C-alpha cells in the first residue's frame, strides 16, 4: 500500500499504526527469500507504533538502507567488514526526520557492499532478489530498497545514490525513486561512498510517495504545483544506446510528455569524470578499514577502492574542473527545457547468474551525468520488456526537485505503469 | 604514462606506503583499470579549458 494511502487510513482511524506494522512484518517474513532486509526491528517497531508522534507520516511503516544509522541497530553496509560492528548510538538526520514525522522504521535494507556497486550481491549477506523474477538482480546499490518497494515490504523507504544507486534499482524493480539535488538532504549518519556525490533519497510506489518522504527528510523541501506543462527534452543518444526494446519503450513514454529530441553527446564524458572524484573519495573514506580489514571486502569493491588509491593526484582536480565544464556545456539545454528525460537503465534486470561482464560500464553513461551535475533525477516505471519493468528518468535543474516530482506525478496520473505489481507478490494478501 | 604508473611494483609500493598490503590479483585489477582510464583522463585534460574553475 502507498505511503499516502496508509497515512490517510491511519488519520481516518481505519487502521492503527500497530496493525500497519504487524501487517508489514508478516509480509517481510513471508518474502524473506527476497533477502531485501538485512535486519528487522520487529519489537522496536511495534513499540514505536504505540507511541508514534503525530505528523504527516503518523504510523507509516518505512525502512532504510543499511548504510543509514538507526539508533540501537547495527549498520552493516552489507559488508563483512562491519558485520560485528556495535549498534549505532544515534539516528541519522534523515531517520530522525522520518521519526519526527511519525513514521515507524521496520528495519535495514540490503545493498551492494558499502553502496559501491550496482548489483546488491554481498558475498557475506547474500544477494537481494528481484520480485519480478527472483533469479534476477534487483540492481543496486539500493537493491534491497527497490525489492522492498516492489514487493510491498514497507510503505516507502530511503536509499542512497552516488552514481545511480537509487535510480538503477527503481528501474529494474518497477518502482519510483528520486535522487535529490545534491546537498538538499542531510547526510549526517550515513556511511559515505563519495562526499561530493552521495545523497540520501526516497523510493516508493509513486512520485507522490517520494514527495511525502522527501518532505520528512529534507528540511527545506516544499512540494509545489504549477499549472504550466514543463518543456521536456529527450536525450536521443541515450535512447539509441539502450537495448532496442528498452529504448523503444522509453521513447513511447516520452511521447506522453510531448518531449522533443535533444542532442547531448557531451554527457558521454560523465562516466570518466565521476570516477576521477568518486574513486579517490571512496578510498579516503575507507582508508582505516583498507589498512586493517582488506581481506574482508568483496573482490569487486576492494578493486575499486584500491584503484582510487592509485590514481595520479592530478586526476582529482581534473575531475572537479571537468564537472564545472560539463555543467557549462549542459546549462544551455536547461534554458530551453525544464526537464530532460532518458532511459534510466539501458537494459532490464539481468539474471544473477548471467551478469554481463561490462554491466557497470554500460550503465554508467545513463546515470553518471546527473550525478556529476548534482541534479534532481527521478526514475519512474514506463513499461515492460519480456515481463520485466523499464524505467525512465526525469531530470531537472538544481533545487527544482518539486518540479521534477510534479512532472513524474503528471506522468503517473496519465499512466498506470507504477501501479503494476509482480504476480507472485501481489498474490499475497496485503495490508 | 599508463605503463610507467601502473606497473605492479609501482602500485604495490604505492599501497604499502599508505599502510595497505594488497594481493597481486588486486593489483592486476587496478592495473587494468588504470590502463583504461588514464588515456581518458589525458583526453579530458586537453578538453577542459585552463580557465575552468572547480566550483559547480
């Protein structure tokens, strides 16, 4: 059930916070095979349901990615490195925001180790599975977040996005997820990947739900509505670069937005630019653990962190300057268009036993541009290929998160892709 | 530049000086990455005008 609907039912007295939490705890247990959760706060959540403060999310059961601190619960980052870490002593700023709005935190969601990859395939905690086909990846790094939103294992949740980690699982799991403007959401209490790219953001059933969650975690965010239809540009080289069936599905969706073709080939530089800053920052953030627990990392994450240590020092300022240069190139597009759109991912979810060798390289051109520029980007479901969901990203100017969410909400008022649920999961009675 | 800055011995020394003891397999992966990205960095250095600032 959606955040908006549960909140409304609780306000109307049709459902109690305890009943809502109990219902979700049953669903989490029934779908434990998806491995969406790393830890479930069953007793704490039930107790908190009985004393939830009034607020816009009063009694709404939510969850957070397991790189975000919840007081009294271990933050593992899905890594053996932190598997025995002591419980967090205080809530992350975003968790405090959710609780202040009345939400109940059900537990901590699975992810790619240290949020540094796009598969959610932790060797230590096991892979999270895609509710549309459990043999397939749910993407990442916020893969547990995508799976939990798709399988209705929480009303909504928080993920994090450095280079696509909210948008990728949103697309592959058929849910809605927002990477907010960089700096809009406080990162206090988050295990970092990369300080200049990281942002916490919401995933849920709809843009409306994401907006409700964002209000709780971003003190300065106010949803606004205008009557003007946004001018939308469709980034043509990304449509052409995607798998043909995925590209055709997104192109059909862009017609709903009256999008005009846009040439933005310059964005192709973003993948390299992002790595010049992200990898050294990640290496710096992990230095103490690299020195003492190197063998506890998964091979893929260890390789990326060591790569960050080995780049020449000139690479970092080149990356910073290139981000400014990239924005100089893209700014004119945002004078002509309010929203740019493209496929969120070039493919549907691959099978866990057949991940393409170039998976990460192939998806970066679709996600790095908006990360490099710090722009708000929301992925919305826009169709299916071979029974698997396809996502379309809507990107706006910095600080115009409300406009991006409103454009997404308009699309969802005109379509019902976001209402589709995976068959095996929808067969289970919901709250 | 790639071959000189990404020899295994160089990469190992760089890691050890930072207190890290990587395996050869890790360093092979790093070398492969550097061999790919360093030419792209060189291209980027030429592309971005000198007067470009870092604030975005």
